[in-house]
C-alpha cells in the first residue's frame, strides 16, 4: 500500500510539472501573438508618420507606374540565346555601313518585330550635326515605314574603349514609343578589326538590359497605349 502511495505521489508531481509546462507554452504562444500584433501596429504607425527625413521610397508612390522590368545582367556571347545573338550580329553588320566621317564613331542597331522580322540601321552624320540620325532610330524608322509599329527586342553595337555604348536619351524615348512592354536591349562592344567581316569571340561580354531600365520614368507611359 505504501508503495502505491509513493507511485501516486510521483505521478501527481509529474502531472503538476506537465501542467506548468503547458501553461508556459500557452503563455509563450499568447506573448508571440501579442508581439506580432504590436509589430503590425508599429508598421502602420510608421507608414502614417513617414520616415524621419521625409523621404519615401519610390515604390510607395501612387503617382508613378510600377512596371515589371526585365532583369539586367552580363553574359558571354557564346551563352546568348538565339534571339540575342542574331540581333547583336545583325547590329554589328549594320555598323559597317555607318556614315560617320566627322566623329568616326560608328554604331549599328537591330530591332525585332513581334512577328520576328528584324530591321537594322546605322548612324548617319551630317556636316551640320543636327540633321544626323542615330542607328537605333534609323532601324526603327525603317520598320515603321513598312508598317511595323511594335518591337520586342533590340541590340546596339559600337566601340568605346571604356565599355558599353548604350542608346542616347533621345533614342531611349524613341524606343519606348514602340514597345508595348519592357523589352530586352542587348549592348555589345564592337571588335575593332580591319577585316571586312567583323565577328564576336565566344568570350566577348554582352550587356543585357531593357528599355525600362534605361529610361525608368519616360515621358509616355505604356498604360496609355492600346
């Protein structure tokens, strides 16, 4: 009988410890729940009060379009997809026809329409400078004049010792006019060779950017286009 009482007392003690542990866990769970609510309230208060320096992230503005951008990266020429490789090579070939006797800065461009047709262009200079035309606009104007007003990819090739030659501001605005959404823009450094048939090496680096990244706050918004 005495042995059974000891066992009962031991069981009651274990039960009491379990109840205390369970109570602690419930208390901890309630505490975590209250902390989550407190953090949510604090976040809401911070949003209403705004940052201390008065500067809000652009992503929170309701007066700016928050458009989905294509990723930006660099890649070996050999690792480009078929679309990018074809456009870069077409732009390089178009560069051979550039008329740049004053700056000697030759540029080639190529743009692909939604149906897959590619239009190329080169820069054309003029002694008065202002009447000249960039390679990007030359290519697009060729396509537009034939009835193609929507493009899904483009490429620009030029040679500059310090790096890439991206489209100028005017061309960026011009490209956006004929893009229904963000489109990739392949930018490559042309090989400066004396051969008549220039070509890229497999290890040549190509910048893959996009028109949204090149001109994030354009004059015309894509939501206005139909």
